């Protein structure tokens, strides 16, 4: 199958592309720079030059493929404080590629979580502006597109992770001299090793029914206090509760520090025969690569 991948040179994409190739697919990756193009080629994929601001190019790339795996997101705009602007770009991207796939029965695999009967998860979905993108992908199913939503865990960890939740917490702890958590630190973050998350994609392409919601977390929810305590031990600094009214200042406005969700994965495992094999988050932290690299 010919698969077009956005975000192919990124943290998760750089693991998904080899997994797809190993499964026998012909992969083309989007690259916006010479460095990204070289990285995509190094993974064994063909390169399509362009970026998320080129809807016509994305529309054509999708039309040339049998399936699209959309992993890219305008993180630079989001981190600059314009989350709605980043979402608007993503909606335009989904719209352009969706137009190319409409009426074909071809596959669009995107990142997202739809609402369910889990009130806590719904609160997180409703609070995240990217929920609009999940809804846009779902709507493509009404236009004869085989849509699949993959909920990527907020902590996707491995030595390839340089800008996620864990590097952020490590930097804050190192700078503050304290590895913090809010109040009791009982809120939970789902986690999954990058290579286990990547292994789900070829299985999804082969087995997932249209409209599937897949959860790529290998650990359904880890208390943030536990994460902070391991970070503190690795850095040699105390782990300590931060009062809620001081959290914004201590965590520098990091908006997800109090996020509390779980991602049950039993149905995804059953549906796909997906069996994660790589270390869990705590083992990965204790291995030490996060601390030597940060």
C-alpha cells in the first residue's frame, strides 16, 4: 500500500515510518526542510517536499496515496501561545487531504480522541482545542473515507523524546531544584514507549475497522507524583508537593501539569493483536537516558 505520512521526521513519525516499511508498505514522508528530507530518506521512505501551509500540495499527495497517516502539527505556533491558530492550520490540512480521499474508501489515520461515556476523558477532550480536529476527521467517514483515530498518550517516551512532557518536567525540576507535583500528585498521565506506539500503526492500517478509536497507551495512567519522585531521585533533588495556587508560577504555565486522564487499551489490544514489548515509563526514566541527554 502507498502511504503518505505527515510529520515523518518527527519524534513519533520517525518510528512509524520504519514500522510501516517493515510491514511492506511504500511510504512517502512530508519534509519541509533539507534536514527533514535527509532524515526521511534515511528512514527508507520517499520524500515529498512541502509543509502544512501548502493545502494544494497536501491534497495532491493524499490523492497519490492509498492511505494517509497524519502526524504533523504546528507545534511552533502552539508553543508561541496561538493554540487556536495551530488548530486552524490543522483543520485546513485535514480538509485538504480529506477532499482528496472523499468517495474513495481510502484510509485516513489521524491523532485524536472522541467523546465517550467517560466523564473525566470527556472533560479533557472538551478542554483541548484539538478536539475540533478529531471531529473533522470523524466527519470524513460520512464521505466514504475509512477514518481511524489514534489517541497517542501524552507521555510518549524513549530516547527520541526531546520536547515532550518528561523533558519539560526534568528541565523545570533541574532549574527549580525541586521535582514538583500539584497537591497530592494523584492525577494520572497515560504513557507509551515510542516504538510500541509506532507498532500500532501498521496493525491499524491492516486490521482496524472504519471509524475505530484506538488507544496507543501501554500504561493506562501513572500518578504524576510517582513520575516526579523518580525524576527527583535521578536528579538528586527533593520531590515536593506544590500548592495549587503556586502551580502556574512553579511550572511556568505548563498547562497539562494537572491533567488527569486514563487510556484503557484492552480493546485496542484485542482488536489489533497489539502487544507492547518495550519498557514502561518508570523503567525508562530509571535507565537514565533522559538525564544524560537533557
